[in-house]
C-alpha cells in the first residue's frame, strides 16, 4: 500500500509525471582507463606484426638486411674460403637456403626475443647435417636443479619433442635478446613497442570508424521545445529509425539531415583536427621505429628526421642496428658449431660486401693507400687482408 494512504494523504493529489526517455539529453564522457592489448607472445605478434604496418615493415627490414650480409669464417685464426660449416650455412636443410634460414632467425629475435636452431643428424666431422629454425612460441626451456637449462621441449598439438642438454652436447642453439628480469627468455623489441603499437592501431580503428560514419564525429539530437513538452515514444522511435536507415554508414555519407519540430544537432566528439590525429599517429609510429632501431625516414614517417639525407639514415641503420645483430648471432653460431667439430671457429660480417657502407669503405681504402709510411703487408693487414699468396 502506498505510504501516503497510510498517512492520510489526499488521494486526489496529482500523480507524479515521469519525464520521457526521449526528453532533452546531455551526455558527459571523460577519458577512462586505457585498455591495452594482451602482452603474451602470440598476441603481441598478431597485434604488432600481422596487424600493424609499421611493425611489419620494421621487422622485415631488419631481418632481410641482416640475412643479406655474408659471413666470413675464420678457423684457428685463418680465414677459410672453403669449409664444411660454410657449406652447411649455405644449404642448411633440403627445404631452405641459407638466407631464408637466417632471415627466420633474425625475425624470431625481433618478434619474440628468442630464436632456436636445431642441429639434426651430426656427421663424421661433428657438424650437423641439417639446421632447422624452430618457432619460439612452441618452445619451452626446461631448467635444471641449478637453474641452468637442462633441456628444451617443443610442442605441436599433442606431439612433444624433447632434447637433453649436456656440457658436451647442445642439440639446440638458443639465441635470446637481453632481458633484465628473466633468466631463460629474452625480451623482444616488439614487447618494448607494445604501448605505441596499441596507440597506432587504435588510431587506425578510430579513423576507419570515422570514415564509416561519413567522416563526422558523434553527437546528440536535442529536443528543445519552447513550451517544455517532450517527445512521445512514437516520435522517438520514428526518429531513431530514420537516423539509422538514412544517416548511418558509409553509403549515407554526405546525405543532409532534416531536423524539424525544435530538434537541434550538437556535435559531441572531436574532429581529427581537434585531436591532432595525424601528429598522434606519427608520434606512435616513430616510437615503434625507435624500438626496432629503424630510422623513421626509411619507413616513410614524416616528422623531425635527424638525418640530412637518405644515405646517412641507411648507413646509421646498418651501423647501429643490423651489424651488431649479425655480429651477435654470428658469434653464437660459430661457438655452437665449433663445439661440435672441436675447432675454434669465428663468424664475422663481411663489411666489404655491404652496399650501404660503400662510402666508408672507399674512404678507408684511400686513406690506407695514401699512407706512404706503411709497407704493403701492413696495408693489407690494416684492410683486414691476409698476406699476399706466393706467386
């Protein structure tokens, strides 16, 4: 029973009138908490490589440039032109050539921070007969009682392959980037750029949604009748249907809106100019390029480029990003292969065959050639060449 009847209130009092849901509407919306994409390995690859053009191009540039640099093999301090290890790296397995294998290794390092190389079927010299690059998302390090890896586990569906690691035998080479908080796995540039990738992808989604909405920001239709009356449910339903049918979607772009009966349109979103949309997107793209060590100029990103020309940016890319990566992988690969055959091997990038460093190479050769106080043997040693062969 209503409380007013218990208190003896007048039953003929006017009933309370609720305002219509279609009455004057004013919405307030502030920035909420950011929603970040998952940080696991597979989600990062899908977000930052498959779903982002800057991340995709940066990974491809680093991996392809690094795989294209030839490696010089040195055994016991002597440079080798022919060697079983060189033949193995040139044709690692029946399904891949050497450049494709190295490109996969460098790509895994950029995307996951880890890369794994399997040695299959050792031959009589102790070198593997085949090399295979394994997917990092399927590999798991098995730590031993002392904390060091004692094995690896590779899982594909229900099939599981395990390798045991001993000081005398390492069937799997684990290449990893530096990670200060993890003892067994490396940290990828993709993980460092995750925040910028989310901003760049969100800007792309917002741009697509704006285009689908005829490139107009959202807003509200306000009914402001002078006599204080409100819209009926039937009028509200008809107006909503008319807007959905005639003014939403890309197919209705540019169609004028006819407002009547005291209706007024008030925009409630920011235009791309108000949001500095392009500046925000370009800033996120530069942060992604910075994480991978690729100059923004090489990716076509406008902004505050610090290189006077394309050649300087390309040379900086090789000097600061590509060559350190190739040297690191070459050193680990030579140590691993040398353990198998019992030889002291060294793999170093051949700088004389890097086109981006042509200007530096010409200047060095000219400087050494014009040094009259050096003998021919000293000049050859300064240029990284061995003694002149007899005859």
